[in-house]
C-alpha cells in the first residue's frame, strides 16, 4: 500500500508540474539556454542570492503578481503596456515571456542572458507613444526602466520573505537587490536602488507620480479572472489575494482594493502559503536549475555550493 500511494503521489506531482510549467514557462523549457557552455557561471552564479530568491516558485509567482499590480500604478508604464502588449488577448503568453526572461537572465549562460537582454532592448526602441494624459512615453526611458525594475524586484523579495521557509537576512536582502540591479543597468536603467533603504527612499520619491488609471484597474480584473481552466482560475485567485497582501497600503487604496487586515493576514496569506507549499512540492527538483548548476560548476571539485531543491 505504501508503494502504491507513493506512485500515486508521484503521478499527481508530475501532472501538477506539467500544468505549472505550461502556465508559467510554456510548452518548452529551452534547456539549451541553461546547460551550456560548461563552466560558465552566467550573470550571477550558484553562490548568488539571486539564484536563491528566483528559484522559489511560489514566492516568484505571487511576487510577480504583486509586481504587475504595483507597476500598473505608473501611468506612463501602464500606457506603454496597454498600447503595445497583448496581455489582454494572450495573458498566458505574456506570463511565459516574462518568466522566460527572468529565468534566462538569472540561470542562463552568459550568452543566453545577454541575448535576452539585447532582444528586450531592441523591442523597447519601438515602444513609444502618448499616454491618455497627453504625456509622451518611450519604453527605453531610463527612469521608466528603473521604475519597472524596482517595483518588480521589491515584490520578488517580499514574495520570497513571505512564502519561503528560509527567508533572507537583512544583509542577504540588500545583497539580492544589489546583485539583481545588474540586469536593470544592462537594460538601460539609471540610479537603480540597490538596497532596502534605497528602495524605500525611491518608492517614497516616486509615489506622487503614481495613480490608478483605468488600464491599471483592468489589470486587477484580469488577474482575478486569469486562467484557462476552473482549477487554474481558482489557484490564481488565491495567489492574487496573497499578492495583494504584499502591496503597501497606499497601493491597495489606489487600486480600489478593500480587503481588511484580518482577511489579508488570517485568510488570504495562510491559504496562499498552503497553495504555495503544494507548488513547491509539485515543482520538485527544477530541471532548469539542475541544468544551470551543472553548467556553472562543471570542472569544479570540492565546490562548497550546495544544490538545494525546492527552496
């Protein structure tokens, strides 16, 4: 009976893993971006805090949803997305492309990461226009790139701290922000916050520019209804509620979200954590991370970097 249960559990895990990969990464993991050339550490390497934060599936997905909501509060960033993205007609494709970029720049070879960054920079040169309030925007605006990056990584960090069983220390949190700023600078961002104190100061400074334009409110509705199946929609709803709890109070107020503190902390967060734990179990040893680790440590002997699965 024990063996039968083990096999049944493994079949369930593999089925959930296939669903998660299809939703987040698409049908192909493109392992060739991660498994070669031997000895190449990529932009960060296995000893980085970026690898640790970005390998946690629940923290990254909930943090990613929170980042999307926070980013939407910048009217110019939202105008660029609304006019030049297919997120309304193909939200899963948008998620796949974002996840692929983060995975490639985090765990991919140096060449794959640089290629992904160059591709995004090229796309940004074509994204420009006029926002509904009459202001011009362009996606390669260094200040706008700094906003998108800072909102994203601040939420990734918060997602890790809330959903991981091994949260970072204060020093590790600052190191994460310092490390990941490399990608933002390569994309063209300037004056990128590289510590928790700098992120807090930056958000306080930019807050007067933020507002929930109609397109931002569409993002909230889109996330609440996201999913191709009933099970997927239910899971996303749970994770979105968890993501809303990661946002600062002023951001929830701008977005018109009214979920009292007891609901957020005593219902939304525990339920999202429970679902996140299922995700971590289902994802198991990451094929992408295993390929990246093997590539980065090829030829190394007595390395003191441990491959940690699931966390």
